[in-house]
């Protein structure tokens, strides 16, 4: 005896699409926040003599999200970073915070399903 069982996956497919779309909308805000946090911490950790290096710090849009510019056209940026550890201080803990923010975005979208 043959038995046929059909599964309607339309609701699942629609839910997965809604989840993906929601994450795609929310993830850029998490990336921007992470970049803004790094830039703010980097400004605080960067020594200031003339202000040129500190003024070079900024959040920049990137095709993959957001990034932080540091020391563009400032030839002493790398030695300052090596001497002070300002870049390492600025990014410390940010990947974990960004990960938590992304989890929160996903959890918010799951609750909306």
C-alpha cells in the first residue's frame, strides 16, 4: 500500500524570507553603531598635538557595511598607533558587542514571525 504525504512549506518559506529581509534591514544599524563606537574610542585614545591625526578619524560607509578611517594622509599615524596602542584599545571588545547587537536584531525579527 502506497502512502502519499504532502507538506505545505509556503508558510516556512515566507517566514524565512521575512526573517532574512528583517535581518538585512537591521544589520547595517548594528554595523554603523560598532563603527561609531570604535571611532569615538579611538578619538579618546589618540594623543593630540596638532589635532590632525584625531581629525582623520571617522566612520566611512563600505560596500560590506561600515568602517573607521584612521590616519589617512597622516604619515605618523602608524608609529603613534604602535607607540600608544590606541587602535587596539579602540577595537577591544567591539566584535563581541557587534555580535550581541546582531543577535538582538535576529531575535527581534524572530519575535515578529
